[in-house]
């Protein structure tokens, strides 16, 4: 019997990904709220880049100088009884956000359950400057290193598999001082984002209010439908099927203390579901609901699927998605859950909470700058 060999599909390129993103509505200057499961797409042609760097490069080749990328970086730390270090603790849901955390790229909201990492082109420039300088130093000292492959979106010509620092004049040119942020209004400055310890807060200051101010688009890379925004909407609508629960622990703040040991006591409030079968998520019901909403699938789905192993989703404006969800809630409070909705008598028999919308002890936090991590390492 002859063994039939299956040929591996050709690796898809950065330019192909950019074309698909453009065809599905991503444009220069937009703000994007991204969830991802990029492992489903298979391995692209990286040309020496890190996998997450490859995706950041493709996205900012479109978003450009004034674009903003917000990525879910949820740790659920306090839910698991763990303290939270926003400079160190990795997300359980997003490998691209983890690359930014590890490399010190962008800013992160101080939320021990639902944190977000937010990045601009300027942050990629700071990262590139740092990595190229580190390569040059390692080379001068005769140490072994893996050359950093710069981002295409920053104007570097990447014809080689990797960038050899010693032979690339353009690499040296990129290391010019970029410490000062580009001249932009506070509307663009991600270091001015503020959030609170009310983890699913819908109104300002919150990550949702920031995204809606910038007319953000929701982007899903992969076939899994991440629906975390539905919980922010339940908060806004004050769902009777959920209640506040307080979680406590320590958050590393670095304010006035050493890098390793400065932890502050922290309480946060998570608007959790009533724990019963009725309120459990039913992904089948959720999928049937979103299929009724226009503009959720790729415009060129036939071309997407042969080249990418997983389904590519770009759900259009975040406000549009939230409005669709709001209509579903008006018809059925548990439209995406097993249901049926609980009665007030049933809720009264369950665990109650002393916390209400009116008596939360609100603390406001400014984002932490992940690049501080690099400064401490230097």
C-alpha cells in the first residue's frame, strides 16, 4: 500500500492579510477593538518576524499614524485569588496582547479581571528603537543574539529573512530619538485613558466609552465568537439576571516604591451572573442571533476560507454591534443564554449582594505605560 502524502498549503503572506483586512472595511486612522484566536489561521510566511509582530505589522500598515489598536488582555486574576501585576501578568485570551506585555509595547488598563492593552504606531517605533539598539549593543560586545526583524509598517524594507543590524543603514536611521509622542490631541493620546475598578462599567471613564468616542470597529480574528462586550451592555442595562460581587487583592503600582515589591490593596466589582443553568451561555443561540445582523461576515468570504484555516470576522462598528445586542435584550434578557429568565422570586432565593449601582466604592485609575518595564530592565 502506498502512503499518500498530503501537500501542505502554501503559507499566506502579510500582503494577503492586509488585502483581506482592507476588503472588510479596515481603514487608516480607525480605532479597533480586537479579539483573536490566530492559531486557527495556520502559520503565515513570517520572514523572520515574531508571529505577533507579523499581525501588528499588518494591522498598522492599514491603521497608520493615527490608528489605535485595543486588545483584550483579560487575566481574571482576582477571580482566581491571585494578585495582579499589569506589567507582567499575561492574558489568558490573546497572544498578541501578551507579546505587547512581554515586550513593553503600549499601555494597559489597571483591571485585575478585564484589562486591555492599547497600542499606536508610536509605541511600535519605541519598541523598534529599543530592540535595534539592543541588537547593536550585543553585536558590539560580541554576544550571540537573534537579529530583530523591523516592522514593515514603519517604512523598513524587509527583503531579507532577518535584518542584520551591522549591514543595514536604514536600521540605524530608525534608531533616531522617538521618545516624544507625535503631536496629537488628547483625543488620540492613549496615555490619557482612565478606567475604574467597576470592571464592566459602560459609561465614562471606561474602555467602552473610550472606544465609542473614537467610533471603534470590532475585529475578530478566528472562528470563536468572543462576546465580552455583551457583559458591558448588561451592566449598562442593569440586568436583573446579574449582581455585583466584590473581589480583593493587591495590584502592583510601582508608585514611589521598588519595581519588585510595591503592591497596593485593591477592590474591584465584577457584575457577575446569577449562578444557575438559566444564565449559562448558549453559543448556539448566540450564533443564531448574530446571523440575523447584517454586515457580520467578510465581504469576500470565498477568497478568505481557502487561504486561512479559520473564519475571519470583522463585525463592523462597535456601536452597531452593541445596538444589535441592545435590541436582543429588549426582547429577551437571556437571549444568548440557556434561559428562561429568572423571576424576582427565584433571584431572591439565590445569593444576594450588598453592592448596588448606587453604593459602589469607585476608584479611578490611569493606564500604566508598558514601556516602563523596558526602562526598568535597562
